[in-house]
């Protein structure tokens, strides 16, 4: 066990998986199967660098469970990637797919690297090397990768091209999050943020609070956070604070979001351009209607949960709130929309992309947005109903909704 198991994302995930399966009436055999991925591949990727030297990178691909169908999940390039994190993320993907009722299990991948310190050519060689290393266990009917932290549509294009070369046929359905010209779906880039917007709208409706009067605080200004700020600003909300790794910006009357979007760099940094910024800790404790953690894990803990002044928390990031903090917030009457529900928009539109690739027929952006709204609202209503009738917090309710489909598929297959 890791030194601080309370903040270890895999251990925390396994605890809630166990609680969810017990509440649903499953036995120890099902818990034992679903608390760990079926497969975990660790690979070593040699890459020729621009200076002629060779660096060897470590990569991972976790496939949680494929009883429902092929596994699905992103690939992140980040210096802090760990095996335990990738395992936990693959389990979360199973839950997201279950909540959205998609024909997928969860998968996840990662490479320990820092793309900010790599050239375009080095990134391409690493991307292709990763695909070669995992090619035996991935594919459009096995495991379908997608973008994640510090990866994008260009990296997906290189990966698709490498897989097509290995298999000797064009295979756009192997990967999602591709450029439109290579079979990508309209609406994919903004899907996670649009899903979060739908969850904010549903939560405010439950609390009978007009969306145009809502004060929104967003921690994180990367892909999801920046698009979310744009959409909420356009909806008439006051986005009173945003943050990045350097700090946070605050204005009680609402920030000039279009100006900030225009000034941010490719990694979502903008606060370093201003002298009067606050800390991320101060941002989390601002008085507001909706707080959206859209950065990294373990931001709301038992140490600061008592100081949170938001009425609603919508988790756009993975694992931003610890289990103890979840209990404390729920006891205080704060409505928490957990990550596996709130950030499911990305995998839903990835599913749409895969369907379009397999059918060879492509939808308009309006069709994608309409289908996304329908599936997100249905998922929210299902989770909220479990929360209401079973008297459990929203996180446990989401885990129960998400794990049920996997467990039922396992049971019907006769695995346990």
C-alpha cells in the first residue's frame, strides 16, 4: 500500500467500487474481479531524439474490463504518470461508460514524459513508438484510445497512421479525437466542457436557481476549463474566478472571459500575465453558486472541505475530491456532481466518433450536441434517482449506476 492511502486514487476508487457492488448485492468474487483491471501492459519505448541520442520512455495501457465490449479511454503524456493512476483511470472509464450506457469497458494509457520539453519530431516518434508497443492489445474491436492530458488531435493522427501501417489497412475506428479530415467527429474537442455545462444546468434546475444569476468558479484553464468558461460566459453566468498552475484571477462582477481566452497559451496558462492573482487554495474557498474543479486530483480534502462556500460542485477533473471530503460536503448539503458523471461528455462523443467511423456516415455538430444532451441528462437522472431512493451520496450513486452494467455483463457471460 502507498504511504498515504487516503489520497491514493486507485485505493480510493477500489473502496467505492466495493461499496457500490455490496449495495447492489454482488458477492466477494465480483468485487475481486472488478477492483483491478483485467490487463495491465507496461512497455518501454526507445525514441531517437533530435540531438542523435536515444531516450527510453515507460508507457502503460490498462484495460479494466471488456465484458460489455471493447475498452475505451485516453492516452496521457505527462511526467507524473504512474501505473496506479492509469489503473484507477481505466476503472473510472468503465464507470463513465456504464453511466452513459455505452457498449464499452474502460481503458486508459499513459507515457511518462514531458511534451513541453520535446520537439514536434520527438513527439511524433514517441507517439508512433507507443502504438507499436501496444499494438497487439488495441484496435477498433479491442481497445480504442483517445486524447487525454497533454495529448491532442495531431498525436491521435500519428497514432492512427502508425496503427494503419502495422495492420496494412486504413483504420479510423482504432482511435478517437482525430482531426475532422481523418474521420474525427464534430463537437469532440468541446465535448467534455459541454457535458459539464449540461450538468451545471441540471444541478441549478434542481436547486431552483436561475442560470443567468449564477456565479461560477473554475479551477483549471486547460481544454475543459477554458471551453467551460466560454460556454458559461455565453450563457450569461458570471464567471468570477479561473485559475491555472501559476495562480488564480478573481473579479466579483465577472471576468472578461473572451479577453483571457485570447491571451492564454497552448497549455492554458494566463494568470502569469497579471500581478493581482490569488492562490488556487483561495479560489476554492470563494463564495459562489457553482465550483468546478477542472485541474488535478485531490484538490478538495478533509483539510479544506469545511471552508468550501459553493452550493454546487461539479467535478470536471478526475478525482478532485477525496472520499472524506465528499462525506463532509454531502453532510453540509452541498450537491456534488462526481467526475464519472460530470466529465462523461468526452467518452460519449468519442463513442459517436467510433460509430460514425464504423458506419461511414458523419453527423452535423448540432446532431452531436443534441445526442450528447440527451445522454448526459439521462445519466444525471439515473444517478440522482439512486442517490434519492438509496440514501447514498452522489459519488456512491454514480459508482452504483456505472458498475452495474459491467457486473451484469460479467454475470451473464458466466465469468463469476
